[in-house]
């Protein structure tokens, strides 16, 4: 059971209600994570806005979802692992590719470089070196894309922490953590 109320659009008003309606429209339901975050209109606006902005960025959705499952695995976030596995499949990744990404791996060298960098960010709390950034460039990523990879990691840390701190119930098909 969640440690914080899971609000619905009917229980809110104004901008918060409008955001929950947009989220419901995008998913066909309102995922529990957003219902938990709706306790703070500012946090909901920030989270939903970040998803929208990064969705329109230069990093393909598929890679964004692969980064998300790698970060979720590292943080043992069952909710994000389940949600982003579904979203990764919708973005065109195979089940095998999502399972590999969960382990921080990919047969594609560019994707592998992005996942390696993303997990370095998590492990080193952002304190990566110039060589780590250069490795992204060497793999074919632009500086714009390097910044977006950091943004994807940061957004996923936010969502992981929300789900872990508030014990948000998983409302996507469960995916087993590799580390458990």
C-alpha cells in the first residue's frame, strides 16, 4: 500500500486536474506513480513536463526507455522497471533488448556506450570524467545527446525515488530485477 495518497483527477482541480487528464489521455489510464506525484502540483508539472520535453528530444524513445530500465535495475525500482519495459517494447525494442538494457548491456555499440555512461552517472553520482564524456562522443553522440542522456538519468532518478520512497504499487506487468 502506498505511503502517500494516490489522487485521481476527480479529487483535484485546476492545473493538477488538467495534467492528470493529459496523463490519462496519453496512457489510457492514470499510472499510480503520477497519482502519487499529484500530491504536489509543482512536482507533477515538473515530471510530466520533463517526460514531454525529453520525448521531443534528439535521443530516440527506444534508447530513453533502455536507459530507464538500466537505472531502475540499479536502484531496484520495481515500478519503473515494469513501466519502462512496457514503454520500451512500445518504442520498438525487443524483449531481449530490454532485458539486456536492464543489465546495462546492448549488442549495439552506441546503445551500449549510452547505457555504460548512464550507469556511471548513477554509480558516481554524476562525477564522471572527461574521458567518459569523450567515450560518448566517440560512440557517435553529439553534445546535445550527451546532455539529454544526463537528463534521462536525472528524470529516472526522480521517478525511482518517488516510487521507492512512497512504495507506489506497480500497475504494469511485473519484471523481475536481475539483482534480486
